[in-house]
C-alpha cells in the first residue's frame, strides 16, 4: 500500500475490490467462481469473494470441486462455467 498509494488507506480502499463491493451494488453483473475443496490457500478467499459479490447484488455461482489449486480443479471448473457463460451471453437456448 505504501509503494502504490503512498500510504493513503482511503485511496487504497477506493479501489480495493472487497471495499468497493461492500459500498456499491452491481445487480447487472455476474460471475462464476471455482475453488478446490482441498485448496488451503485460496478456497476461503473464493468463499469470501462469493459472499461479497452476492451481498453486492451480483448473480454469482460458486462451484467447489475435489482437489487443490491445480488444473485438475480448474479444467472441470472451466468446463462447467462455459455453458453458464454461453447462457448468460444468450449464445444458447
């Protein structure tokens, strides 16, 4: 924060995604999150992001799959997200 924002916490909070989500609503936004059930580094963060986006009015899906922070989780997560994205973009019926 010191190097980028000169130590100005208010400037940081103005662009920090969790702070922005807590202070604004995004009813026309959507997202798809994937987390590995065994991901000790990022699983909890995915749940925090999911809660923050839902609280901000976003239409967000969270899929938790077996595994850690690897392509073995991301590949099936992407496979699940693509039909969701196609539907959101009205590319499919």
